[in-house]
C-alpha cells in the first residue's frame, strides 16, 4: 500500500514502471561528450528476445546495450522496448522512456518573477527563462484565481497573505519542459496602525502605540497636528495651547520572514486643555416699527452648514441674516438654531430672544458659560434682559434640572450633553419677557479608565478557574460573569464547571462608583473547555471482491460526530455512503479520495485522504507489502544512509534513491558526498515483486542538513505537530525552550517560509491556509538542537 500522497513522485534517470510484468525494467545512460552508452536492466529470471531503441533524433538500434553518438548537444527523449519470457514462462513486452542530456548543459528552466503592489493590486512581471521556447504561462494567485498572461495584474478581494505561483511550459529539441516558482504576496497591506492617549499635567499628553502589523515595526512617524513630530514608539508631548489637534501615527517595517514592506497610518482628533470653542447660536437685532432686522452672531467649533430661524409668529427663514415684518404688535420669542460639522461630527445649538414690536426696550438675551473638572460642571449665568430676571430654569441634558442662578452639576457618566437656560421676568410697562439659550458641553473622566480583563485556567474534568485582572478608576463594587452556557457568578474570581467540553463565550462586566461618578465596562472572550480536540484524520481501508469490485471501509477519526463522507473513486464516479462498494469498468491503477466532515458543538471540521488502488479482475495486488524507510548519520558533507525498508512476501526487491541534488543510486544502503552544504530532500523508492509477479511499491522522503550545519543524526517524528493533515492552522509543540529558526520546506526542497521562534513560544499556531496542497517538511533548530517532522496541507 502506498503512503499518503506519494504514489507518483519522481522522474529521474531511473524510471520505475507500475505494471506487474514491467517492474524493474529500466535503462541508464553514461554520457561522454556527444556519445551515450546505454545499459538495459531486467528483473531476475527475465530472458530478453529482442530490443528496439529510439534515440529521440531519428536514430534507432536493436542492441541490448547500444552506444550512440549524437550530432548535436541537447536534451533527447530516449525510449527502449524489450520483449521476452518471464520466469513463469509468460510473454512480456515493456517500454521505458526518459530524457537524456547530451554534451554541455543547456540553459536551465527558471520560472522566476517579480511584482509590485498598490493596495490590493499586485502587478506581476515574468522573469522566466528556459532552454527553448516558452509556450505557456500559468499563474496561480493563491486565492483561487488564475491567468495565462505573461505579465498579469491581479486585484485581491480580501487583505491577507497569499502564495502566488508561476508555472511555465516550453519545448526544447522536441522535448517538453516545465518548472514552477512561488513567492508570498501580502495583499491589502494588512497593517493596522492605532494609538491611545492620556492627558497629563497642563497640556502634556502621553501617547501609546497599539498598532498590530504582519511583522516587526522598524519606523514610527508621529505628527502632533501643530507641526511637531516624533519617531519613538510611545512619545510624551506638551502642547503650547489648548484646543483640538489631529494626531497621526504611521508605522512601517517588513513582513516576518520576507523582504515585503508594510506601512499604515492612523489619525485621530484629540482635545487638549479646556474645551474648544462651543456651539453658540447667539444673534442681535434692530427694530423699525413692525420690522426686525436680525444679524447672526453664531459661532461653532467647525463649519456652520445651516441657519434655521423661527420668528415666533409661525414664520421661518434659512437665511444667515434675515429681516422679518410682523403683522401685529406684541411680544414674540424669536429663535435661531444652527447646524454644523467639526471633525466629522455634527453639532447643533439654539438661542431664543424676546422681540417686543413697537417697543424699543432692551432685548432679552439668555447666555451662560461653563467649566468642567472630571464629571463635574460649574455653570455661570451671563444673561441680559429688559428688566429684572425673576426665574432661572436649567436643564442639564441628563434629566436633571435646577432653578438657581449659577448651579453646579455632577454627571453620572462621561459624554456630550446639551444644557439649556431659560430666563424670564418683566420689562418696560410691566411687559413680560422670556428667552432661552442652549449649548453642548463635553464631560470627560479623570484618572484610570475602566478596563474589564480576566485570565483563566482549565482544571480537571470541565472545571475552569477565572481570575479578574480588571483595572478601574475606583473600587469595583460589582462583578457579573456570564459563562456562555447559561451559568453566571458575581464574585471576583469564580470557578465554574461545564457540563460538556467545547467552545464557550465568557463575558465579565465590572462596575463601581467614584467621587467623579459611576463607571462600568465589560469584556468577552472565547475559551475552550476540556481536552484538546481530536484532530480530523480521514482514512480508509479496502478489500477486493469479485471481478473489479472493491469494498471500502471508512476508518476516519475526528472531533465530534461524522456528518458526511464524499468518495471519489478515480474513474469519475462518486458516493456519499459511509462504507461504499464500487465496481470499476477496467483494470488498472486508480487514485481514490475520501473527504469527511465531523460536527462538534456546532463547529464543522473537514479533512481529506487519498490513496492509490490497483484493480485487476479481483486479484489482490498486495500479496507483497512494501514499507520504505531509512535512517543514517551525517559527517560534514557526507551522508551515510541505512536502508530500514521492509518488503513482506517479496521474491525480489529493488531500490531507487534520489539524493536531492540531481544524483541517484540503486544501492541498498548508499553513502553520498554533497558538493555544497545545505538542506536536501532525500527520497527512497522500494519496488517489490511477489511469487505471482504482482508489484508492491512505497516511497519515503526526508529532508537532511549537511555541511557546517550537519554532524547530526537523522531524526524522525521528534516534533509534535497537529492536526495532520491540516487545511488552516498547524499547531507545533516545541519540547525545549530556546531561540530557534523555523523553516517550512516543500517536497522539492524549496524553502517556503522562514521565521524566528522566541523562548516563550513553546506552542506555536502557524497559518498554513495559503499553502498549496501537498506534503511539507517543518524544521526547528539552533546550535544545540534540531527538531523535524512533516505535515500534509489539504
């Protein structure tokens, strides 16, 4: 039985055929200049009756081991066909083809590219070269979109990190070649600049960087809204004058493990010192008979966008400075309401005054000023009137009132409130007057902000101990916990036992009272209760039935209940049964895949497993069972491999080694010296033949380090990774704390990702959602230790 995802792996100078009578039929080529010496190899006991060779340039031969001289250097596709008798006296005919390089090496296939970015758009430029004509460009942008253009542009729908790959196809000397190059694209610049601030003494402000970025911040650029700047992470700055200032922070750096730059900016308006200019809708007027000429004296903290006059007799105007003629003599209350915008916030305020038509007495003008200290506001009456004021009516905007001339009021919570003062009395000739003035004030607390926080520890069973780490401007008098399963508590550090394991959203609300007023805040977070969830692991087995029928058994495991199974039998047919039976039309090899889903507490996990099966008229091809494996040791640039493979039921066994540097061997346990230090992906293929001439095969690959980083024994499965296979996140448990380099390498030996691991990061969560499907090797090492393992990205 083949290992997952390894059935078809290697095209080398030694080709292995997967047919029962042709396993072990191969040839090799020794090249000297333009002359190639070909050597054919047959399995033990095979007798050849004839050969036919095609040398890829029109030349042919009927020798068993021909010597052929090419006219020109280059790549040639050579085919050998041999026929004869097997040890069981059955007729065989087998063909094998492979590409052979003659003469000096030609230009290699190179699918490199460069790119530039602007927001979500990446502009790609192919730098690909090949030994001949490039016939096709195949781009995969890592988000499901593709292109066949040579130099495409692509706009990503969402911010994130994507692996973009370019595959080129070409022809050289009538032979098709292909190669692939991948690079990481950070689309949308997922960099989030943010900051907080706290007022100090006078006009001093403490700024606190709270930015989140995809890598280390190398540059901080602050502008304080008055021409001053700073480049430290958390500056302290003192303004010369009180007022509103637009503060901006720009952070920049490089994405972790790459040379990709990031940069983002956040701006916010802050109020320094006393409140800025209030909204004031005051006006003046002159009278001539029944006509009043009004002049707006309104001011605001920003642009005034609208004037709304109500003349008190049912008539209105939107002019800034209107004139109005009253129909009748009398006393009228005329009001001006203004609307405006400051820093994107709409404000409004109103002012009313008494108009006495045909009476030239002093107008009624209500007005006040206020000062704030924390949650407390002190109000001072500034009104003028045509006679003694007999009544003051204050409304503070939070439901409270007062009738004294100069009141003080303490607000329960911070915020913006509209305060109004109405005055009334009697003027000339005992004529009554009344007028109103409204203004918006901002109440801000002083001291430590309210911040609800907690930590938790999962104990035995489903018990969880919670600890409040909250901060507040005064004593916390009330704790209110909601554990996400209907349970609650009102102590600071409760312990709660859940009925079932799973994910729960736990919320904590704290509240209390200070001299400045009431405070309250809350926080919520998701916690997992119980043991670590069982990873989703798709798997199946099968037995052979009559004719070409196979009986499949679903042996998958996962967290929760198996909710669905999707089988793909490799011949275009599918099934949703848990344990299906399928009959194939023709014999041969088929790649069978099973996709399963498990549901637990409303959460669904999905995983996939694929394996190759051989169908041949009900004959079970696994009378022999091959398991490829090897260990070894490294000294300098030399690796000594020890073949620990097994082949149960095999009458003959052969081996094919790929050392990862374009050199190969068919020895049982070879020794190989590498030209250069570095990482190499070593693969061993085991091919076995049983007494009925059935074939079993297996492949095992492992990445080794040689050279100055070597001198270590090859280790396997020493690094705990799960879930494996995975589609989104890979969790990595490191046995010993330390500073490490983490590398993810694909099956071709290409470095996909590199990052630094800190001593505190013993449990890593790696986002592998953007990796293409396949097998990857993960290595964590420093000068003292090396840990390795592999995982499959679904």
